[in-house]
């Protein structure tokens, strides 16, 4: 089975963020902003690289460029010319900056859905006819309102080429013949019920430990008993599954290299790792606009390491770019011996492809250049076994 994996795809230059109106950058001003932001994040100065830039068709000033259309073309070419893509996974932040707004920002949601969902990603694969992209939502999809998030869910439930069944669900894609099951959870909802502290780093890249709570900037407070108990639901669903491959799909990572989201990751490890370490084969996420592969030995979650580590795939580079944080990565690897970074590459546009053959998974991380073309190159290939303690 071939699985296409992409996330954070919904950055379209026709739909500005409020910051684009508040900060009208010239080209030089944009580069200065990038430099100041780099230093504020405590990144090594000698590694500085600005993100690619473009001219906003709305404000006519310099903004961060989008790779949405190049990635769309690249994935279509890759699936038609190079590999088999039996189904796809879309990992959230499908609509920047704030999800569906029900018209509050002056833009029509019907056109927004067409521009950011159906046109670029609704017709990625024509063969096999059973191809669907299975979707989850990210924090930006909920930013305007709970109603806006559910408006996107209703659209995806009915749009050609997509599948979603509420904020969280399980599904066995038809191409998998019952051997592959996806367990899709909404980590924005989970985090909304948790205490998350602000992220900041010391000069050496180590975590600052403080008690300043990070207020949620999106509107996804869970309202039902099921929404409030997703971690328990996930464990029960994984335990009851008869599928050979069990893939957990979400938006937020439990490990990442950016240095700005580590408290969210800590909270989610506490909530999700025990169930995934016992029953899942991989955790697939976006949120960080990078390509990354991590493993967790499960020793902290279960008290002892499992026979095979849990693999986490991060594929969040389908429209926006973000750098990795090398000194933070070094700190993280020293502080958390259960964790291992297999690869982490930032400041790129890209996607992933996962091939499942028997008990072996082959993960290919792919990137496209900043020059506006859709040429594809391989960043990394990683193989891992279906976790032996589940056999």
C-alpha cells in the first residue's frame, strides 16, 4: 500500500493574516524581520536563512511565500509517475490563517474551501478510483470559531476526494483490505483541556522552566463527553482493532525540532504515549512546518522500553516553511534518552510517502525547491518494522 502524507497545506496568498495588514514589509524590511525573529528564538546566528518571500496580491507588500501549488503539482506527478498512492492523509491547518470564518473576515467560505481544499488537493490521484484523502483539523482550522471548524468538517464530508467523520474517528481505507486502520484524533481539542505553559529557551537551547500558562488562541473547547475523553477513546479503539497496521493521525507532534512547541509535546506525551506504545505502529502529524522522523523507546511511558520504538512522522511543510533549532535539538536528545531524532529538515517545502509491504514500512521524505518549480528530490528514506510486540 502506498500512502501520501502532507500537512499544513492551507496557506494561500489571497487570504491574508491580520499581521499582513499590520506589518506592511518591503523586501528589506521582511529580511530584517526574519533576522530579528531568528535571534529572538535563540537560534545560532551563523545558521540564519530567511524564508522565501512573495508579493501579496492583496496588500501588495512582501510576505512569506507559499508552496501550496508546487506541492499540489508535485504530489500529483509523484503519484502518477513514480509510486502508487492508494490513499492520502491530510494533517491539519488546512485553512490559514483562521479556518472558516462564516464571512466575518469578508471572504466567502465556499470560495475559500474551493481555493484551499478542492482545487489543490481534491483531485490529487485519479487511479485507483477508491483514492481518498483522510483529513484531520489543526489549531488554525479552529482559530475563528468552533462553528468554523465544523463548517470545514461538513465540507470535507461531502467534497469529492476527501474523507472525514467528525473531529475524531477510525476508518479502514478500502485499499487496505481491512489490514490498515487509521485512528484520527483532534489534538487541538485535547490540548484545550490541558494546562500548557509558554515555551522559551535559554541561550544554550535548553528549556526555560517557568509557570506562565500559554492561553489557547483558538476556539475548540470540547463540548461533548466524547470530545473530552479522546485519549481514553483512542486506547479503547486501538486495543479493539483487528487491523495489521494501526496508524494514529493527528496535528500536533509529541517530539519536534523547532524549539517553540515543546510544552504542547510534553502534554501530549503524557496523554497519548501509553496507548500508542502498547498498540500503535506509528504516529503521523504536522504542525511544525518541517520534515522529521523521531522514535520513542516507550521507556518513560511504560516503565520499560518496548521491543521496537514508536515511530513519529512529521510532514508539515506543504505550504509554509520553518527552520529547525539545532541547539534545542541537541538539548532534547541529551535530556530525553527515550527519544531519538532520525532526521529533521526545515526551511523547505515537502511531503512524505509511506509504503507498507508485509511487516515493513518504507518512509520517503520528499522536497521541492524554492524556485517555484515542482521538481521532486528525496530528502531521506527510512525503513521500520511493524512493531514486533504487536505481531
